[in-house]
């Protein structure tokens, strides 16, 4: 039986690790649109190398390959279509400026996500909306966490969770927690990939994801208890 | 902290939870849960949340305009590069 806590391939979701196997990349790509240049047989590595050499058509192919995931990440983080479009645009412009510096130390998808995350976080900071900054969220905070779960054992979530209620609760999470929750539980990245994207330890990624889930549980239980009141 | 996993307090068990859950191990078989309804309920809730997350925020394509804007911005940046601002001469030209 699959571990429910581990990111597994869900319908309509892409596992980031497909990049390591170009033969499955096309199958795994969600919502893939025809490559703009029509050079469908080129491997991801070849496309990347050409884009790094300044080939505009190859860059357009890279956009086509990754646009959906980057846009979805932006949209999930900011919850606003126009803003997500601007952030996607900025992320790919940054990619265009920096692509020659990619050395392959990590998967390209991880590197691109890291770049997009920085764009998103910069925007959140500009707006002053980072209720908890990523730095804070990835720092151990001994005053938070398990102790909050000790009380009220009678108030547990029962079975299925209302999707909209959970989406609302996720949207209200501090940005750092929201980011880790979205990257792991929604997008399906592994902790080692998240650690690489966010420049934190794997243990930190696990710990922050746990805190994010605890906060969601609290929020959902609070909603449930409000609904139960006459 | 006791060395017997079955005799952990709730606080001790929950301190271990992030690593236990994050490692992919089956946390439901932990000895502490055999006797602790509260922690069982907690783990069950966290599992429900993780499972529900997979159905959240369906992924969507950006509209075509986003690529058009990107291309346009790239073009502008290239034009800017090919027409660099004229730097002032290092040595002033001789006066006529």
C-alpha cells in the first residue's frame, strides 16, 4: 500500500524526476503542447544545450515544456491569475538571462523551480504579505509544533476533507509553510529536491512540512467546530 | 526520554513524527500508537490532509499572451544589448 505521506504520481500531476529519463518525459509532461519549433525528437538535454547556446527556438521549447508547472506554482502561491501571469513571465525572463549559468548540478526542473520560487518570494516580500518569511519558515522554531496537538482529542477531522475548505486553509498559511506544502503535497517534489530549491536541509524540509500540516489541521478543526456551533 | 518506543510520551512521539513520516516509514505501526488514541487521531488527520492535497489547485496552462510578452521582452533586451548607451570618451577631444 502506498505511503499516503509520500508524494506519489496523482492524476494530472508530474513527478519532477521524469527529467532524468527523457524517454518518459513526453509521457509525463502534463498538458504538453507541441514544441514551437517542431523538433519533437530532440531530447530534453539537447533542447537545454541549444537554449544555453542562445537558440531562441530551443528556449521556446523549454517554455513549452515547463510553462504549466511554473505557472501553476505561481498561481498556487499568489492565488491571483494576473499576478501569476506576471510572475511566470518574470521567471522565464530570468531563466533567459541566467540559463547559460546552469551547470547541471541539479535537475534542470529543480533549478528552474528555485528560480521561480525566488521570483515569487520577492513579490510576496514586496507586497509585505510574507506573514512568515521563507527564512523564518525554514528555521527551527521550538515554540511551535507538536505541543499544539495535545489538546482537544475529541475534535478530529472525519474522513474526507472539503476541498474548498482545505484550499482556503492553504491560502491562509504563512508563505513559507504554504510553499513547502505546495511543493511536497500538491506538486509532488521529494524532500531532497525541496531542500535543494530552498537551500535548507532535508530535515528542515520534513519539519516544516509537518508544521504546515499541523497548521492546516488546526484551521480545519476550527472551521469544523464553528460549523458545529448552533 | 525513554529508550522504549512504546513508552514514549506524546510529546516525545510527536517530536519524532516529522522524521518518521518524512522518511516514508509506516508510522501507523509505531508502538506508541497502540496505546494512544490522541496520537492515532493526529496521524490519521495528517494522512487525510496529505491525501486531500493531491486534489487541490488543479494545474493550468498560462494563456498564450504570457509567451508573447516574454518574447517581446527578450527582443527588447536584445535590442538594448546591441545598442549600448554611448559611453563618454575617456579622453576629452581637443578643443577646436
